[in-house]
């Protein structure tokens, strides 16, 4: 029973275009969401987070959108760069209940030059 | 770089053996969580330690155990290794205040192969 789903195992985007990575969750108790990027042979690197009191958070080229009613969030990368090629994990937590992070299975993003 | 370190980087064991993995958390963090990442999957939560006590556990058997030390470093011990224990083991540190914790920062992981 996957509580956090990333239904696209892979995504290819041309350099300079927008990358959109999607994530769906089932547990309505989740109130804090994060995106991590992972290169081979490295641990996941924190990218950006959003709490459920917001519907958008922006940090440079990265923007996360949260649609609570649809239990859906997305990560937008604009413009995409070849160095963005990695596996992206969505994670969710019930922050104030001290629960740990539940990760999705990841989406492999390839940015083509 | 997160400041979270793990050792060893790679390890090969045989079925039935025991293994200990180590993690040093980021300065100022008081909480350590351990995850298992199998090939092609996202990290799966094993357990978390806060102030030297287990503070939550995922769906892993008791042969997975841990410790947190006063300096907030941590160990993950796995007894009676099985072939399916082959995975990348990730340690993540965070700062918990009250019952809330914020972002977790991951170490590079230890890749364990069980033959």
C-alpha cells in the first residue's frame, strides 16, 4: 500500500525547457512535503519543501505546487539543465505528529543537451 | 554537502552474519533516522532515534536494531543477514523540536551486499 506515488518512472526533457515531476499521496494526515534529488553513489540531497498551509513555494529554478484537495504535488524546474539529470524523490510527513518521512519510488529525469 | 557521514561505504557479508553500520549526524542535529533503499525503490524508513531512544519504527523485523550515542552519532545493527537485506542503507539527521521535525539531511549511504 503505497502512501506516496510517483507514477512516472522516467522523464526526458530538452535543455532549457520546463521539467514537471508529479507526486500523489493518499494519507490526509500528511502536512509537510519535500523533494529530494539523488545522483548515483550519493545520498538524496534536499531540494525544496512545502507545508500544507501553502500551495506554492519557490526557490530559484525550483517551484513546488501543492493541491491539497487532490492530494497532489508537483515540482517544476525552469529552465532545465543537464546537471538536473538525476532521480527525484517526493517525500511526505505528518510533521506535528512526529511521524517519519514516507518516500515515493522516484522519477528519473534526463535533461538532454 | 550535508555534514552527515557514514561508514563503511561498501560492505560484503554472507547470509547469517551480523553487520554494524555507522553514522555521524550533522552538527546541531539531535535526531537520526535510518532508511533502506532497495534497487529501483525509494528509501524505506527503518527507525528513528531521538535523545538516545528509539522514536518510531517502520515495518522491519527485530533483527534490525540501533543505537544513538550522546554525541548524536548512531549505529544500525542487522543480525542474521538475509539475501534480501542487500541494499543501500541511508542515515539522515534532523533537528526535532517538541514533536515536530523538519527537513532530514542524508549521508552518502552504505551499500551492503549479502551473498
